[in-house]
C-alpha cells in the first residue's frame, strides 16, 4: 500500500528503487526496444550535424577519460560527454519520438546516458531496458503533474522533464538506494531548464544532450553522497511552485500500474511533432478529394496553444526553422510529398513556390481542442469556392505494436545503412529485439 503521507519526490525514489523489473509487462519491454531502434537510427542520421561537430570539439577541448563511445565516430569520451554528444545528435534532426504525457521527447533524454553508463559499467540489456522504462514513467509522472501550463509558459519540457527522467533512469541502472535516488532527483531538478525561445537553433538539440548529461551527473554524484533538497518537486520554492503544476494523487496512483511507452509516437516526418497532425490532415483532404496545389485558395490550420507554441514559425529562412513551421511543413507536403530529412534544407525552405503556398496558410489557436492534445483540424477552400475539412491526431493514432515494428525497422534501415553499411545495420536490427538476453551492453557497442 502506497503511503500518501510521503512526499512526491520520495515516492518517486521508492518507485525507482523498489520496482521489480520482471513485473514490468512484457509488452512494455517490446515497445522499449522499438523506441531504442528508432533512437539509434535518428542518432546515426544526426551524428555529423554542425552542432554535433561543435560539441565534439568542445569535448576535445575539455579532455577526460575514455569511458563511453560517441556513436558513429569510433571514439570514446567520458560518460558525461558521451551522453551530451549522443543526446544532441539524436535530437539534431527533430526526427525522434514524442510522448504527449511527457510534454516532449523522452528517448533522447534517456537512452544516451543509459547507454554510456551501461557501456562503462558493463550493465546487462535487461537492466538497460528496465531503467529506461522506469525513467520514462518518472518523467511522464512529473510532466502530467506539471500540466500544459508548464509548456505554455515557455519551458521546453524535453529540457525540464528530461533531467529528472534521466536521473531516475541512471539511478536505477546504478542501483542507488532510496536516499541516493531522492538526492539524484534533487540534483537534476535544480538543473532543469530550457526555453522554447531557442527552437530552430542548435540549442534545442543541445537541450536533449544536456538533459542526458545531467542525468548521468546527478546519479553519479548522488551515489557518492552528494546532497540536495529532499522535496525538489513539491517543496516551497521547488519545481512545481517555480515552473507550474502540483502533486496529483491520481497521477501518482499509476506508478507501477501503467508505463506510457505504448503511447510513444515515433515520427515519420522529419519535423516537430506539432506539425504532423496538420500534415496528415492536409494530405488526407488532397488524397480524398483529388486536389492539386493550383486549386488552393486558402488553408486554415486549427491547433491548440500547446502545438502552436511548438511549431509557430511563419517566416522561415533555414531548414532548421522549417521544422518548427506548420505553414512550411504543410506547404512542403502538398507540393513535394517528401517530408523526410531532404525536405528541411535551406534551399528547400527558400523555394519561391513553397513561399507562395505558405502565404495561403494561416494558423488558428482553437480553444475547443483539448489543452493536452496533438489534434489538428484543417479547413481548405478552393479557388472554385468548395470547402473541405479533416481532423488528425498523430499522438492518438499510434500504430499497433506489430505495425510500428515494421515501420520503425524500415526507418532504421534507411537511416543507418548509409552510415554503417547494410551488414552492420542488419546485425543491429537483429540484435535489438532480443536485447534483454545480452549480458553486457559493451557487446552491443562492439557491433559497431
């Protein structure tokens, strides 16, 4: 029986420490392995992005022990540096998964630190996956208590929830005790930060890497007796008071009962998830009605404040900015059909044809759409005076496990083969589905 007199921070620490990994549903582990395959693919695709190169130079400048691998580069850095660089690489293209209950991108904050520590400490595949699921649940619990107001205020939740989730996951992997886990959450919580104002710049992917790095740091420091507040979430001047939200018993009651990973939405467009429902709704009208771009008089995209604040950019000049622009993403999808990485270059964004179509697309903040939702309603008026509309909610319409497995395997192959070659890519794709049988995660790294 859960003792409700104990504060939320300690209840989460108890969950981190006391959860019996074999009691986590097998289905949750299957979804976690799909998430890992997706994360690894987008990391390989983002490994040479300019921001990653700059972070590698930064790591070279700092120096340090060679403890964990920088994926795709064949070099080792310290565990903290590996978490930072690999985390930033995995979010560099904004092609990674999202979870509405996390208010952001979970896997890019969790897997980098866990993989670095697992390689360094020789942890098993089973421990690695359990730590991911436990960290994910902690992150979604805090995010659900913080609510959409947290995100709407201006915080980038990947960068605020991420450190707490990563600290929880790393604490579990390192087998910290309850008091140490409390301190790890406190150390991470006081470093939770990150503003949406930097969307479309190198700082957004940096947020993911930094969250991973903080998780590693917090768990290692706490394991050595480094102290912090014991009520970082609920205490006066704590996380919720400063950054919106509060303790919600109905959310805490789900600890150990639900895992959220089955609701993870992987991306099939290489842009902010706030653009995906508008893309899907617009394409559905075009396909159903047989429209062409010259037929369009206007497009109105209805979304809530949550999605609008993530993908609000109207005037875009770079491929990176295009990822956070609903008008660009919709115009590109209708004009070209290709919404993968090739769509988000400076040249594609500057195309006069796409600029002209963007001027016909307007955004409307719709109060009738639930506050925590990725739903979009698109209204299209043609030059002939006809009106069409369609709804989409990509976070709700998550594919079933087997469908997701096939789609992510295809995405993984497309992203990894150009980097690793077909042979290594296929070997990794064969290994991940049985990762829980791997006794030492250094063997997984050795496959590279």
